[in-house]
């Protein structure tokens, strides 16, 4: 593995992140996080949550006792003594996000604000077998947490500020059970209980999801509103869908298998077993050095998705996109614009943008699989 890039951040000992979980506590925590370093008063918390001042006082007392909230000073008030304002303590909690690609691993450690305080990156062979891959993942996570949070010894269960580990990788998979299916190009993973196997090895909670869903969750938590599609083109092609502010996974975590829609009957063989899939056509064009053709193919697939779901925005990401961002954004936008013109009065072009976060967006989104529920946003 490569070296660690880190920021010193030692969480307060004994902060029990799970003991304070409740719906009302999540509402308060979310407002504390949104307030930033300036903080927010108990009265404002009561007004914005609809809770009674007494309830807010009890919740904030528990949060302060757990080390999750602290005083941020005092603020002048009208007709009374200055109000004490409270702020979130970002270093009180951490989560690890791991992006397992077919040939690379990236792990980030983030605090409660979602800020990255440490990172590791290295080569990975997803086809090397379960034990080998689990060993690489565990080593990366334990090394990252150990160096940044100065944790000693194997296992992470004694790291007080660590909520757990989110793992994102290509699908298909079962998010609810943390079980992999026939991962494209690696059918040997079919039926493997990755969540439970990794949780047993690391000694902390683990959540598993598709890479595109994790990235979409991270974008939604980061402020992207409405309904959008995140299209990820790297070693494969998939989509993360956010509908009405929530990640849409489908009944079997099967939503977003965007790369395997057939665009060309009897086209080139795809590793999924079908022919003429948008993933196969797009990656073949990239391999030939025909970036504009790859962008056009991606745009046709995106156009089908927009027509089906009537979404607000298309975001592009993944290492192949970030290698030529202007070409891909322009190419996809051109296809969507042409489609909109053909539709006449209904044809308002759907905007296309490069997703923020770059190649770290999936790993950061994976960390949000642990953080988001703490602030009232379910990851299911």
C-alpha cells in the first residue's frame, strides 16, 4: 500500500456514538452539523425541530456528555441574558469508507463533518480470492485508523470514536444482507457474505453497497438536491439514482445497472454475457482512443435514463471520466440537448455536470453509509 496522507485528529475517549441514536437526536445533530463552528442555541434547535425546549435540553446534555457537542460561546439575545450556543465536535466520531475497484483500493477516514482526515490507496486484484482481498482490505483499514487515530493492536472495536466501515464495490449485490452476487468479471464472488466476513475480522460494524449508490449518497448528503443520476465510468459503468432526495436501490439492490442496457443488438460481447451493452460499447471506444465516441454512447444511454425517470440532473464521475472531463460532459450534454430539441415544448435540456469529489467520491460516499443514519438520513 502507498503511504498515508493524514491530519491529526484524536477523538475524545469513551464517546458512545451508538448510545445517543434516536430520531430526535438525529434532528439535533444534523442542525449542529449544519451550523458549523458558529454554533446554534438551544432555543433555535427547539424552533427548527419542533421539539420542546425541555426535550432539546435533555438531548444536548446527552450529546455533551458523549463528547459529540460542546459550547461555542454566547450570542446576544433580545430581552434577556446572552444565549449559550452549541456546536458539533467533528473529531468525536469517525467512519472509514473503502472503494474496492477491480484493480485498486482506496480507503478514507472521515470525521463527523465528512471531512477526510486520512487516506490510503493501493493496488488490488478483486479476482485474487476472498481471503486475499479481505486481508488487503483489513490491512488498509487497520493501518489507516491506527496511524491517524493512534490506535494500537489488531482489531478496531476498542477505537471509541469509530462508527464502522462502509465498503463500496461493483455490483450486483444485496445491500440489505451485505452479500455479493455475480460481480461482473468476477462470478466467483457470488453468494459471498462480505459484510459479515469483514465485520468479524475488523470487530466493528460494516455496511456494503454498490459503488454508484455510495457515491450518490455522498452527493446527496453533500447538498445535491432533487432527483439526479450519478453515472460512474471507470473499469466498468453503472449509475447511482437519487429520487426525491433518497437513494433508489430497488427491491434487490438491482437499480442502476445502467451499463448493461443493450444499445446495439448483436453488438460486441459484454462480460455480463449479453451483447451490445452500453458498457461494452463505451469501454471499447475508450480503448481505441475515441473519447468523443465514448461520450456519445454514454450520452445515448443517459438519454434513455432521462426519458425514463425525468430527472433533474446528470452527474458524471469515475477515473475514465476524470481523465477527460470536458470531452465527456460536452459529449453527453450534446446528446441530451439534441433529444430535448426533438421533444419541442417539453424539451428543456437536462443539465450535465462533473460530479464533485473526483476519484475519491465513491470512498467518501462509502463512509456516509455509516455517518448518514447518525444525522437522520437512512442509507437504506
